[in-house]
C-alpha cells in the first residue's frame, strides 16, 4: 500500500472529519421537520443541528471546549423540550474526544455531565419512549469513555516507545562516535609508539655520524636496520587492522632489543615465567618505550637491565639504565612515557617512571593477566 495514503488521515484530519460530518449533517436535515422527508426542518432545529455538529471539527484541538458547547446546546434543547435529533449523537462523539485527549479528571467530569444530561432527558420527557433506553444509553456512555481512555493509553504508550527508540538510537550513534574517536586515538598512539622507537634510533645514529664521521658505515647499517624494523612494525599494525596474521609479539620484542643494542646500548635481558603471545603483546609497548627512553637520555654506551616477569596473576616489566652513556641531542617534545602510562592504567595496571637505584632512570609497569593468557 502506498505510504502516502496511509499517512493521509494524520496529515489532513480536517478533511477526514468533513468526509463524515457533511453526510451526517445532510442526513440530519432530511430527517428533521417535514413529514414527507423533504428538508422542511424548522430554523430552530437547524440551529440545534449546527450547534451539535459544527463544533466537532475542533474536537482534536479543544476537546473540552467542544464538549462544553455540545453539552450546552443539548441542555438548552432539553430545557425547551425540543424533540431528540439524530445530531444529538454528536454529544457521544464529543465525549469520546474528551476521554481520548484529556486528563482522567476532565474525562470523568465529562462522563458525569453526559449521565446527568441523560437523566434530565428522562425527567423532562416522562411520557416519551426514552425512559426504557436510559440503561442502554448509560452503557453507551461508559463504553465511549472506556474506548477513549484506551486509545489515549495506547497512543501514549506508542509515543513513549517511539521516544525510547529515538533515545536508544541517539545513544547508539553517540557510542559509535565515541568508539570511532577511541579507535582513532588508539591508532594514533600505536603509530606513534611503533614509529618513534625506530626513528629515535635513526636520529641518534645521524647525530653520532655528525660528531664522529668515522662511524658513518656502521651508522648507516643501524639506520637501515631501524628503517626495516619500522616497516615491519607498520606492516604488523596494518595486518592487525586488516585481520591478517601479524608478526609474533615475542619477535617484535626481540627486534626492539636488537635494534637498541646495534645503536650502542648494552642490554641485559632476564625473562622468567610462562609467556604466551597475548602476554608478549602487553610487554612489547613497555619494552619498546623503555628502551627508547634509555637510548634518548642515557645514550650509546649505557648499560640497560631489562627484566620481564610473567606471573600467574600479573606481568611485570622493568627497564633500568645506569645513566653511563653519552647522550646525543634530541628534538624537544614527545609523549612516549605519558602515552605508555595512560595505556597501562587503562588496562588496570600500575606504572612508575623515575630515577633508578643508581644515577640512571627506571621504568616499571605491572599489568594484570588477561583472561585468556596462560
């Protein structure tokens, strides 16, 4: 079915009301007054019909006012003892509108007025045949009131459901935006951590060549090796994003250690416990940033002690240098340790960085074991 036709009643309520009110008004005119069915109704009866039917066009916007007008016209009709008309059913429509669109208190008042009006009609016309209809009319009033209240409750429930769906969709979109931001930040951090280590090695070697040109051949080898390591790290990151098999994390840790050793650091590594690739993935950022920090600020020739302990409940990594190297000038800035601290704390671990037991620097990170770690 065409959606336009389905939505037509809601978009054009006045036209829908006219489509049944106009035939009803014509029928009321032909059934009033004249005995032969011709439209010879008295002007007063036509005025009553207009007073009962025309206000119904505004029953959606002003349901209580429309009911008051229709009830007032009906009470005047009862007081003047005019005969009952087909248009008097407009009071039922007005009552239904109040029950459907007004509060419970107002709808109860309208129902009470309708029942009182019915009783007055019976009292004013004791000799007519409206007396036996009093019971059925009261049932009709009750059914109209209940029907209006039911439709109002259904409409409010639909609106509440629609609002809850809109809120849920907005929350989903907001969470999707936040997730995208978090993913971009994580990707930026991964790119920084992946590239910064090897770029630092290249810069240090270039500075060493500037100060000691005789080391050019060895420095070029180290720079080329660092470049290849950077490319390998980038491929591993891209492989992770594209769900391709990445390079084992243990191999990346070994490459990071080998790269700084070629740059002049002397690394003494100690590993104990039962590692798995998932736990090596936790270790790699700490080892990489700790060694990069030692290479920057302790310099070639420094002694570095790397301790990795894979416990049953947590993994601990310690990178400490003795400060005995020859540091080279490095460009200012960098957020390596700050980003590492944020990463470790976000995973529920602990992090510390500061002067070591000797005159060097020490970086220590403790991370809880992942549920699937062994």
